[in-house]
């Protein structure tokens, strides 16, 4: 219980800090993350990448979405994330959390075709653990065996890259963390 209160408080503090970033600073930090991602061999070799649409001033990865790859984005269905292909110009809809997502009739991404997962986070630590928003969507997904093989990269601004987060048994360690520094 104590850890959960700490997670909740840390989540509030970091989200407030992220939302207080001036637009131009947020854009610069996001663009630096995009540049760093493009230098990673796991990104360069990936053909099918799962990503996210920026929400509440998460790092914006949209400049990557025009690169010549197959892109999958999450659609919330119940307590699960369903992954659908999307490319620039395809329609989107807004889910109950206010996040854009592909429509239900968009083609599904087969898990065995995925090379890389870019994972949004409130914070990540030096060991590779992440603090999410508390809904457990990514924790549930990453603990399913069909998602064990793709490389996972947590995406956070440097101020949210912490020495150590408290970890629950269901928390899955990410392969890499990418920041703006």
C-alpha cells in the first residue's frame, strides 16, 4: 500500500511537471528523442513498430510516423490494448480517455510481426522499469508471451528518468530507455 501511495504521488508530480513544459521546450525535447531513436540499431532494423499518439504532453514521436515502416497503434478495448496498423492520412477516433486511436475496422497487427515497441511512460528508471498511468494496459500486454520477443523502449523526458522506481511483481523490465539527453 505504501508503494502504491508513493507511485501515485510520483505520478502526479511528474505529470504536472510534464504538462508545465512550454510548447517550444516540449517540441525540442520531443525532437531530440526522435533523433536519438533514429540512431538506435533496434529502430533502424525494425520493419513493424508499435507506437503511441502523444497525450498530455507525452514525448511526440509523430515525425517518425512518415518513415518507411509499418506502424501499429493501440486501441483500447475493455482492459486490453488491441494493435491496429495506421499510416499518415488514415482516420482516427478518440477513445474514452481522450486519446486518438485507429478505428476498430483498421487492420490488426499480428504480434509475431512486431520488431519494436515504443512504450509511453510517466517515468522510467535506470534498471529499465517504468511507471505508467496506473491503468495496467501495458503491464498486462507485456506480460503476455506473444509480446516477449519484440524489443521494448521506454520513452520519457530526462527529468522523468529516475535512479529507481518501486517495482511490483507484474512490472516488466523494458530493454532500453530513450530520453531527450
